[in-house]
């Protein structure tokens, strides 16, 4: 967008420059997206150190931790959004993980509020947060198998229901058919007709 | 007495929704708690990946069914950022009006629920009745009382109906006269005070550490409001206060929300006065196909910081939608709040964070 290029350098650029200067090896990519929004891609090994540094800089609120499942190229992203009450800006830390075995250090030591977000991300996407004190499923039942927000977990196609012209007859016929077949809802004997 | 775990829920008359709070008690005192959620998980985030941007709006209404308008507006703001459209000023103003009316309606439901849990059934009936006035306004605005489906990506569905401003002012006049009544009925009740003051204190440091947001954070003494600190709507045009508490107990959480109703009414009045003329929809076309990109939109929901992380891959459906629910995070702080509380006070404490299971479970 045009407004993006026209933006004058602000305090966001300072924060990003500080981070880049401090962790030149860990931060592979970073940009100021718009006012109050900073995006950075961090290497997995450096995530905790960058997070601790952010906490020191005043980013005390973990807004959310989430995952993104990419198929092209196959990779998993774990994104953490940290907000600073003092500086009034949001840093998104993105970590790129292999899709077949996504493991990333947990941010609970830095931001305890990340605990449930990471549980949710594990539950729905299968990202393992190493060092999380209580990595259980949270939204799905404990005995659920698989991770439903992954892209290879399909949503059933919506079937269009077309009302047939002779709708009442069709219904009557299907009921008769069911009666005759001896099937009832509870698996009991068909009632004597 | 030996310690034991008690399940409060999922079928419990006082839980305000389908969830399960396991509490560890020693006699009457709660030692620990373990909230268990997900009973009405509908997979909204997955469903969003299979809907177009405008088809998601009704889904958002159903995500936070007590504050439908704020969730739908949040989705529209996020989509507009990906799409890169400017919303016309009149639509912005209408959004502010409906957002603040929604906050009033939601807080009134909180007042009624909390009063009910502390045994003040009169306040429960009164507040629920007064909420009807707001719902009538929404019916006038959108045609529905609960799931409005009113905002659109790029603006709102249609302009304010004729007579809306007068009706709104009348409803607000009535409501503002009611709030002192609520205060008289609750704050002067000895039972209410005994069950609220000093109960379930959430300290400032804990609230900040655990990601608590919104009125619950402000009750703990942090003056933070997404409306002002990360604005996505023209709130800087209006003059209003951000009420902040000190103690962080149930009483503060209750009185602070009563004050927020007053402030929201102030905003709505100012917005009705200063609403500009003009179109209510930007030129976005019927088919919304944003360029590839991401956006993270935050709004000050009645319950705290709601946010949507939306990722577009350049098709007409979003690639990924993540919803940040304020109650979800506040609930993770519940074990800290409940430590040392008497078992009989657990239902009011649960309600004091303003529960909404629809957005917790999504």
C-alpha cells in the first residue's frame, strides 16, 4: 500500500534496529509493517533470548501465541504477538519449523500468560512447546486424535440439500422403507404394524 | 479435613455457560483450581478458512454471542487491513455507536449475572429488563436482537434507520437514571459488600503477568485501553474517561463496569451529535479478494482485548484465522484468583471476570 512507503521512521524502527543490533544471528528478517506493528522472523535457537530481551524492553503482555500450517513450502510457523503497554507497539515473532516435527521452546518462562495459548496451539496444530509445564489438550477432548487445524485435516464438503418436488411422498416412502426393513432408532424390534 | 477435588460443572446451575471448573478444597476453602473448557468448541477458526470474508461475519456473531457486534466489527477491521481499504467516516461513527451500545448491553448482562450470583435477584431482573432497550435499538438497526450481521468489510450494511438517534437518546436517558439505582441496590447491600469486598483479589503484577486484559486488568490498577492505545476506530474524537480501579477484587470489577456503562453512554451521545454525512460503505465490490498478507487487529471488547490474526493467500477465503479471546486468557488466571476463596463464593468470582464460553471455546 502507498501509505506504507510514505510512513516516516518512528519509534517502531528504533525498537527493530535495537533488536537487530543485539541479535544479528537470530533475527533473519524484520520490518515495520505499519505504525505500532513490528514483524520479525527469529531462529528457533534464539527465540527465548529475543523474548527475554523484549520483556526487558517493556513488552510485558503476550497477546497471543498461534501457529500457521503452510503447505507450499511445507512448514509450520509459530507466531507470538507481544504488546508493550509503555511503548504502545506490537512485536510479532515468527519461528519457522519443519512441518513433520514442529518443536519450539515454550515462552511460558517469559510470559506466563502464554500458557493456554500454547496449549491451544498444540491441541489444534500439533506444535510441541518444549518446556511447557502443562502441555495438555485444551479445546478438544483429552482422547482426541490428530490436530484439526492442520491443512491436511479436511472439512467435509457442504452438501446442498435440494427439496424434491414430491417431498412429502419421498418422506412417506422413506419411513415405510425403514419400517419394512425392521430398523428402529434404538435397535429394538420393529413395532407391530 | 482431607483435601479433595470438586467438579463445578459442566452441568452446574451457576457456571454461566458450559464449562468445568475443578476446585481443590480443604473444608470450605479453595486451594487450587483447574478450569477445563472446550465443551462448545465449534471449530470456528477452521470454519473461517472455508468461508469468504463476508460470510465470516455471521460466524463471528456466534463466536461471542453476548457481544456479537464487537466481534463482527473486529473481523471487518482485520479484513480491511489486509484488503487495504479506508472506511468512510460515517461508517466509522456508526461502528463506534453500535460498539459502545454493545458494551452497554454486555455490561448490563454482567451486572445482572453477578447480582444474581450474590443473591440480589431484583437487580438481576432490572438489569436484564433494561438491556432490552439496547436490544430494541439493535433490532431497529439490524433487524435482529442477538446475531446482528450488521458490519461489512468496508463499512456497515446500511445507514442508521430514521428516528434511531432519538430512540437511542431516550434509551440512554433511561439507563443513566437507572445506574444510581443499581448502585443503591448493590453497593448499599451488606450481603453484597461482604461477598464482594476483598474477595478473589487479582494483584496488579499477576494480572499483567498472566495476560489479563480489559476491565479485569483495569480493576487491578492498570490504566490500559486498546481503544486509546491501539486505535482502530476514531475514539480520539470523543471525550471519555477510562475508569481504573486499585484493589482488583470482585467489588472493583463490578463498580468499574457500572462506570464503563456511563462512559459508553457518553461516547454514544457524542457520536450521535458529531456523526458526519456521507456513504456508509467503501467501494470494495461484491467479491472481496485481498492481496496476500497478514493483519493483526485488536479491539477493546467488553471483556478485554480481542484480536484477530488473519492471513490471506490471495484467494477469496482467508488462509488462516486466529481469534484471541479475552475471556480465554482471563480464565487462565482464575486459579490465581480463586486461591483462598470460600467455596460458596466461587460462582460470583467466576462471573466477576464476565464469562462468555462461546468466545472461550470458539
